[in-house]
C-alpha cells in the first residue's frame, strides 16, 4: 500500500515537509473537532513570532507524541523499563535539517548533550512534523547556558484545589512582584496551573535563581495560607504549590504557545493580569482559538524582552526567611545544605546527621 502523500507548511522563508499529515493527534471532543498532524504543524507556523519569543536561541527539549494524544497513552519519565507512548527528546533527533542549530548543555549528572536551538520558525514546525506538541526551553540562551535570563514561578494546584485557586494566588504574586520592582508575565499552563515569568539579568547561577524562587514562594506562603513550598506531597495539603525546583538546571516548563497533551488541544496561553483574573476555563484557549486571539489582540508578552530585572530583592527574601535550603529533585546529586532527602513520615532522626547526610548503619 502506498504511503499517504506528505504535505508542506510554509514557515517563514521555508516550506517544511510534513509526513502522515492526516494522522489524528487529538481526537474530537464535545467542544472541538479532531486535530491532525498537519493542523499541529500549521498551528505552530501560525503562532510563529510569539512562539519564537519563548524559544529563540534557547536549548529546547521536545515532548513528542508520535502516535497522537490518545486515551490511555502515557508520557515517559525516563525510568528504566517503563512503558510509555510519548517521550522527552533531549538530543537533536536523527535526520534534522541542515538549518537546525544545536546547543550543548550539561545535565546535573555532568553528562552533556546537544539540544535543539530554535533560530527560526521552520525549526519548531519541523519538530511538529516529528511528533512534537510541547516545547520545553531552558531558561538560558545558547550563548550562555549557565546563567538563566528567566525566572519561572510555577503555581501548581494540588488535590483539593482548582485553577481558580491558582488564579487567586497569581494575583497575590502580581502584587508582590510589583512591590519588588519586577514585571511579571502570566500564562495558563494549558491544564490547571498558572505560570509567571520574569526576564532577569543573566548574571546568577541556576542555584541562585532557584533560591530567588524559594524566597518568593516563602513570601507568598506568608501572605496567603493557601500557598505552600513543601517539596513532599504529604506536607502540601490542599494548597497551591510553588514549584521552586522548576528553576533547576535541566528542569523546564512548557513554553508559551505550546500545545499540551490534554483533550481538545489546549495551549499554554500568555495573558495580561486583567485577562487572567477573568479566565474560568483555560481549555477555551486551544489550537482553534489562540491564532485568532493573536490576530485580534496581539501577544501580551510582546514587551517582555524590553527590560531584564535583578533578583537581588528575591535573594534577600530567601536570606531573611532564615529557613535555609529545600530539597532538590531526586536525580540531583546531594547538594550543599540540602535537608535529608527522605519523606518526613519515613524519617528516623537518629539515621541523619546535622548536615542532612545519612549516618552509616
């Protein structure tokens, strides 16, 4: 049987070939028709400049759903032996076009890899041809991969909380950022959460930017009892978790204008603060509605690159809290000052020294 004919999508000055254009990536829902692979590539081209504002010159991991976002399918986490239908691609895929640039990054383990570095919209469109629906850019530029130029505040609803709770906390975060003299830019996560970004001067390490996020989260906790920075799920309760570890090396968040692997092809959509306060259903911002929204009102993040801010006010919050370090992600080596990496309910005090190191048995 002959293969289905490929299609082409115009992306900037290039025509990008899209194989299996009729493959269904998102099944139809009660509110949205089905989405094909060609439609995904066309969407990426349609949101070209705003998407490039989020990923340009950044090492970018690809979230690839090559079989589509079908019911029951799972995204792999990299654990040995797990079965998954989708995966994160952290190295440039085989067969990349000659116009695709790469960027060498270093993982927490010390291993290195060459990741995709988008420089023109044809690159994300080609990635869509490869089954990518979500782009995960690092908070650095390829010219300096060790000093983030982006602070990311991830407001993650926990069980018992809702998107409306995240929106409420985002308003508290906006007030705090304004008091600190920092301009924040919010977006929906494409699911239940809210993300807030701020451009920062690229002169601090990942660890220092992470401390800035911890300081910010602790001040949010102080101001709003519905917020937590507790790393262990058993301690979070029905609160909005400020995921400070999203500012670690090799930790990424879905970019602005990325599709998310949820029914109806929702999009992680930039908002003004006033718009965010009025959103009730974040899934209303999807592959079908976001291009027209851009045509009607433009990109709320258009001015983001105009000014980069200091994180010194946030680092002062971290120091003034007096609470010290918090746990790192489990794949990290033991970090200086880190508390014991064990669930509080399973911790036996006699097994750990004052520096958080396990005593020999």
